[in-house]
């Protein structure tokens, strides 16, 4: 095996210590962490992603090697491609479309996967190649003599080719395939494990036919409602797979399940806001907007189908929250205002706020369940969510894999469209904890 001499740098050792302390990485993964250096898979120009602010600033190894290694050896995601490769320059693009996951997320996924030497593994979304390299080191061994096999699939040919080069330069030789990971890769199945490092809104039925009975599928999963995903760990059994969610995450979505953007004005044309039905709610802002990585937005996504939430900035003590229907032009707006009654506007075939408020009250009645109390069942015909046990499940997700989402895209307030609109749908986030 050949490795970068930088793999012994102090900042990398400190990252390993941090991962152990936060229990993101178990001791049996230490040899893989030591052997598979993130730095060996990243390009010179990277965009470290600030999870708090949702912003990125370019770092170039040729101009700032110390800053580059500091970013590489931090526990944060790093964007490596914008706008499906159509982006150029150092300023961030519109949408992050390939990245290196935060190390704590990667090693947490490995622990959920329960992968070991000799296993046959499918890695969906090759990206930089680091995940495939770590799986290869684990399953096949440092000298490539083990009985295991790792196949990694990536839809972007350019990304795939670069990952292959980096893997081979590091002495790691998984099978690198160009293709749509949603369809899996039947040619090397059946698999003992399938790992996706890209967010899903619908779990692929094709994977069910490619996983062994008793095999494990691990993937970030969420709904159109928000960016609030969670890792799901599914065990396959006779054409179905089911299991609990383990922890919250945020991931960019698989290309087949991205939501196309449509302007706010298509939902609320100028001059029509005043004709909406109005009411009030006792729900307060502090109760409803619980923050990132909390369970409520994830639970609302499970309970309110085909709906997107967009939270606007607070202004002069008031904050509007918008809801947009998928497949129709239903919309709702809730205006939270300090010290005043919360007003509601709704229009269209669905009363979206009524649905959201009912889901909110259901969640509270159930004891405000956290992510790990929810679970998912996947069959060739669709998927169902459940709380605690599969007995009381309900259908979730899109009617088809190529869903026609319609999140808002208005960037600034528009005269006649009601309270200030939410900002554009955020850049698709690289993987963070």
C-alpha cells in the first residue's frame, strides 16, 4: 500500500482522537482511518462547508497549503463539485453536487453498516472515492488479499474517473462503475451490505433484489418537507427491508430525487394573497421551530406528505413560515409575531397548515418521539413509516422515483404576494452531522 506522507501529520492524529472521543469511530476502525487518508482523495481546490452558516469559502492547496490541510483534517463536509460540474471559478456555485462527508458522519455510517472482512458491499455515490477506499480496506484488506469485494457506483463520469485514479494511487482497488446508483448494480450482487452516501426520498426497490437475506442497507433518508434527513438501517428479509432510523443528518439528494424549483409567485400570484382563507393558531414559534437536527421537522415530513416548508428570516419581531404543496398549488403561510396572535393564511385544494398542525399535535401526543423511535419498511411497491413498531405504519414518499417537487424559489419580497417570502430553497447541503 502507498500512502501520503502527510498521513502522519498532527492535525490528522487530532481528528482521529476527536472521532474516538465523540464515539463516531470505534477502535476496530482505527487501522482503516490510519490507512485511508482523506487528503489523498480531495482536489487542490475545495470548499469547506460551514454547517452553522450554510456557507463555503474556497481554499486552494497551491496558495494556502496550511489552510487546505486544516480544512481536510477537520470534522466538516467539503464541497468538491458545484452545479453538476458546470461551475467554474472559486466562488461557490448555486448547488453543491459532490462532496467529502464529514468524517464523523462517514465513520458513523460504517458502524451502522456493521461491515467486516470478506463481505460483498455496494457503495452508492462514489464521490471522492474515500468511502469506497475505506470499505475496500475493511473488507478486502490492506494488501488486497481478502475474500471480500467492494463495488462503488457514481452517476457522474468525470467524478468517477477522478475517484478511480485516487483509489489506485492509494493502492485501493474496488470495482468503480459509472451508472445510476438508484438502480444499484446487479452484476456483482447479491450484496451483504449496501451503503448510500447520498440522500434518498424514496428507497430504491431495485436494491431489494440485490441484497442477501439478512443483509443490511444503510442510507440517509428524508422527505421533501425539509433538509431534515436521518440515517435508516434496514435489514432485508424475503423481498422487504425494514428497520429504525439511527441519527439525524443532512445530505445532498440523489439526482433522480432532487426537487425542481418553482417561483413563489406561481403559488401566490400578485394580488391574490388577500383572497386566501384566514384563521389563527395557538402554536407558538418556539414550539414549532425547534432547530436543526431536532426530531420535529423530520416527524412532520413523515406525517405530512407532498409538502415543502420554507422558513423566512425574522424581521421586526415577526417571522412567516410558508408551506407549498407538491403536485398542486396549495399553499399556507403562518405569521409568528412576538406578543400577538399567530395568523394563518391558506389557499388551494389542501389546507396545508391544518395538516401540519395536526401532525405537530400528534407528535406531541406521542411523547415528542426522537428520530430513533421512527422506522421505515421498504417493499417493491413502496415504503411506509412507523413509530416504535411496524404495526401502525403509514405510506410515505413519492408516487414515483422522478418526483415533481415544487419548493419555493423567490429570493426577495414581491409586491402583492403577502408577507415577505422565504429565501430560495437552500443549496443542497453536503453531508453533515
